[in-house]
């Protein structure tokens, strides 16, 4: 990758693309700033005009990925009317994001361990913000007695765990298109929630 006629924004985008590619291939600890500079056609010293350190690069990268996920989910899910519509939109959005940005999602999950404590805390807070979107949907369904579950927190983690595994196995050249995959997983999530027309009230864990 070479930067032709670059300005600041062009360089930042090139560095981001190169960092995603290199970290997904070699891991955070397997690359150096010199390798990154060579990949985009810059002198190693020039990188410090754009980033403070290798850790700063990783943090900015992971933070931007997670923010994209959270903000796009909020924009698509929250305006929906009705609990089932919000749930369907959340599942479909999650799958679309995680399959279209597979390399970013991979390093976003794998390289959390490489963040320094203060940076890790920011990422954990962003992840909790995302989890809260789904948990609020689960809680609403419990209150409306259309979901037959007893613990919103554990149910949220279970759904996210199932959805997060998709990029590990999904092949766009396989038998399922993304819309077909989305529909299958909406059904799976609804089955997990035991969707009913009316479920007797139970004591539930609102965590």
C-alpha cells in the first residue's frame, strides 16, 4: 500500500487499513511501527506526525471499530417501534456488521488483551453500552410477557455469544446469503427467548 499525494486524512485512512491488515495477520505484538510505515510507504519517523505510539494506534483502532458498532446499532435499533421489531433489527444489524467487517471484528476481540488498563476500561464501557441495547430489548419483552426468560443479563450474554461466533465460520460463498443467515438467526434468537403470545408472570432477574 502506497500513499499518493497524501494529506492528513488520507494518511490516517491508509494507516488504519494497513494496521487492520497487519494486526489481523500477525497480531499486535507481531508487528512494529517500522513495518507499518513500510506498508504505507512512509519513513518510520513520519508516523509520529500521525500517532503517538503503537499502543495509541491500537487503542484508536479498536475504539473506532467499537464506536461504529455501537452508534450504528443505536441509530438503527432505537427508532424501531415495538420490542420484536427492535430485536429483529438488532440481530440483523449485528450480523451485517460482523460479516462485512470481519477482520476488524477479529482484532477487536483478540487484541483487547493488548490494551493498557486505562484504554481497556474505555473499551469495556463501550461494550457495556452495546450490551445494554440488547438487554433493554430483552427486559422489555419480559415486561410485556412475550419473552419467557428469567435472567436478562445471562440471556443477553448468551445471545451475543451465539451471534459473535458467526464470523468464525460463515463463508459468503456458502449456501446462505446474508439475508438468509439473518432470518435464520432471528428465528434462533426468538426460540432462545421462548417467544409466546402471553407468558405467565414470573419472578425475573432485572440485572
